[in-house]
C-alpha cells in the first residue's frame, strides 16, 4: 500500500507508479517519455537545449503517442556573464585537442541556450500546449511566470540540492521538490554554481527535506532499480526520478560511443566537472573529463558558454572517430544500467519494488 505522500503525489501528477523518468536534454526523447507514461510512470522531455519551435514539436510528438501525463523540463539558469578574455583563453587551451583530431576550435563562444527566466516565447508555448507538469532545473523563474503556469493548471516541480534551495522552491509555490543528490548524473541543479556546495547525497537530502518540508519530495540520484526506489520511498520520498537508468533504453538518443562506455568498465568511474559545459555535471570519466585536473573554476567560461566549445570538440572528435569527448552524463549508479525498451524497464522496476 503506497504511503499517503506517494498517493497524494500520484494523484497530483495523474500517474500510477512512483517512477519518474528524468528529463535528459539530448538523451531522453518523445518516444521514451510516451512509453514511460503509457507504462504508468511519468515521462519527461528536456527542452533546455532547444528553442520554442523545437520544444513545441517535441511536446506534440509525445502527444501523438500518448495522452497520459507529460513533464516538460526547462533550464532556469542565471544569464551567463560573458567574459571575452576568459572565452578566448578557453579556446586556446583546447587548441591542442582540436589539432590532434584535425579539427578547428570555434572562433568565438556564444551563449547557446536561453534561460527560461527570460524566455517569453517558451512560457507562452507552455501555456498553450499545457503539459500536465513543468519542471525547473538550476533555479526558479520569477513569481509571475510561476503564477501563470499554475493558473493554467500545470503542476510544477523544481530540483533542489540543499534545504535552502528546497525552501525557496516551496515558498515560490512549486508542488513537489526533486531532491537531487550529489551522486546524480548530468547537471547538478545547484542554483548558484559558484556558491559553496555541501554535496549532500540523495539519502540524506531526501530525509532532511521530508522531515522539514510539507511539500512532497522526489528522490533523484543513483536510483537504478526497484530496491533503490523502495529505499527512497522508505526515506520519505513520495516518488523516485531516474535518469541514468534510462540512458540505455531503446528510445534513448545516447550515441553508440556513450552506450558502449555505459556498458563497459568505464561506468565504474564518474566525475563531477564543470569543464564540459560551465556548470558542475556528473559525467562518465573520459578523455574530456581527464583534462579537468588543475583547471580552476574561474578559468572556465560561464554556463552555457563553455558548452559551445564542449559541443564543438565532441562533434569534431566524433567526426574523427573518437567518442571520448562526449558529454556522457551519468550518475554513480551507471554500472547498474540496463538496456531495455523504456516501458519494459518501468514494468521491471515496478516488479522489483513489488509495487501493488
Ligand atoms: C544524460 C542526462 C541528462 C540530463 N539532463 C537533464 C535535463 O535536461 N534537465 C534536468 O532537469 N535534469 C537533467 N539530468 C539530471 C536528472 O534530472 C536527474 O537529476 C538525474 O538523472 C538523477 O540521477 P541518476 O542519473 O543517478 O538517476 C540529466 C541526467 C542525465 C543522466
């Protein structure tokens, strides 16, 4: 029998299982989200890396496959302070890597993603398309945007990596908090990447938030199977959100190099680094993360300016047959990943946790 907090969250999200497939910009797909939602979980798409037209097309693609609940995830990062000197030193630093693969670094770096903080077109599109759920990563939009989404009947989630961030999200009117532990794959949702970070693990963070806040808590970080979900629920989470567990799914957009690394010994080692994108993010240890040693945080251009170079380096390397410069985001649970169709994985997770 699910706990009261789980029952409350399931009815709020209009889903059957306390299993949420994490939004993973560039890796999750409309087909994945639809398959997860059809199987009774909550499917998510990450639109942080696409413009409003791309985001609308993704939502409609999910809608064509499923009429069940959908979570659309946006990035709410503070705008990047552009520093031409830092950017040009960054380009120079990576010249040897580009030369080794006979590629050319970009001449200049730009802010490749628009933050939802400032994206009126994205807000209007969401209000028109009305996904059942919208989730925020890296921060919170201003109160008027939150009010507009809530008034449209959209349930709101926000990532928090500390009690302080969770309190801000709850006070802003977010319906449930995603407690993202330090073991989680992908970008750390920390609001200010330059502020001190207590690097709290999922189990402790869930416990602290569940005992302190009145809003439901969703556990994120290192949850790979039914035992992990069950443990998170025991700690007081209302549901679990799994990212790395879905990277190997058939519907995942992860490229072959990423899949090969995930299902090799490389999965035993993950690194939290900001050198790929400009914000701390957990990645499989690879040729790119190996370059992080000795680089000061102040030398890295702000997110997402650094990501402009990171993506160019990966594209040039892939073209040269070198997969080791990918943003192979994955959590510490990576060795437990399984390659299955997303719906089968959801059913397996439910069986493993003996969810009735
Ligand atoms: C490949 C990948 C991409 C991710 N992209 C996003 C994203 O676009 N938006 C977001 O809010 N979180 C993103 N995350 C973080 C997840 O939302 C979640 O916090 C994390 O996957 C949980 O930890 P786990 O990977 O150990 O399950 C990503 C995670 C991974 C592994």
